[in-house]
């Protein structure tokens, strides 16, 4: 009888130890696991900005991938606070010619930045974009949200770009000294 009592005591003790270990393991994250990133929300998909006029020159357009969004950056050195206007459009048309430029993707952002891509005094381009063509030096293959880029041209102090995105997703515009940054979220619930 003593052996059975001792065996039951060992089993009870072992069971409570395993139960405590299991509940502790469930409460603590496994080593090496990461908490899900808290992605920003509330940007909306409505038009943003005002007049996209400027007197300075666009020198570069570049893109980047982030955990919650894809980003396009317009560099305008010595531009100070660069004006912009960004909105979703059904079709992309170059201003002022009205030429239709196809842009791949489920939705199209028409981005206008207050900067020339051409130096009128020197007679040379400051940014090598060609109307209707993909942005030079920009490779968006493998991006979560971006699908296509098209240069719309420069007219009266503003440069226009068509950005094809996967769907009509929320976006924000950040105006910095010498830059305009457009971030497009990967999803509405990021």
C-alpha cells in the first residue's frame, strides 16, 4: 500500500510541476519570436496637399520598402518647404498636354511636386525622367504595394508622377525641408 501511495504522490507532484511549466511557457513569448509591428492607421485615401508650385529643381526620385508601407521620396535640394498635391485618379493624364499615360496597378496616385525637373537657365534636365516612361533608376519589383511608376513631365513649376499601387490604400504625405515623402500602406488594417 505504501508503494501505491508513494507512486500517486509522485504522479500528483509531477503533474502539478508540468502544469505550472506549461502555463508559464504559454504566458512568455518564445525566445526569438517578435511582437507584430504596430502599423499606423487613419491616413485615409483622400486628396492631400495644396498648390504644388515651386521654383527649385527636382534632383532625384527614390523608393523604399518598410514593414507597414512602401515609400517614394522626391529630393529637391535647397527647396525649403516643397509644395505638393497627391490624389487618387481613375486615369493618369500628363499636364498640360492631356496625353493619357497608362499606369499598371489596381489604383493610381497622381503626385505633383512643386519643383522643376529642368533648369531653364542652364538648358539642362535636373532629373532625367521622360514623359510616359518608368522613373529612371527606380526598381519597385518585389514591393508589397507599388506596382508601376510613370513620369508625367514638368510644367509651370511642378513635376508630375503617376504611381501605380496594388489597390486604393491609405497614404500620407510628409513635407520636409528639401523633400516630399509619400507613404502608401500595405493594407487598410495594417
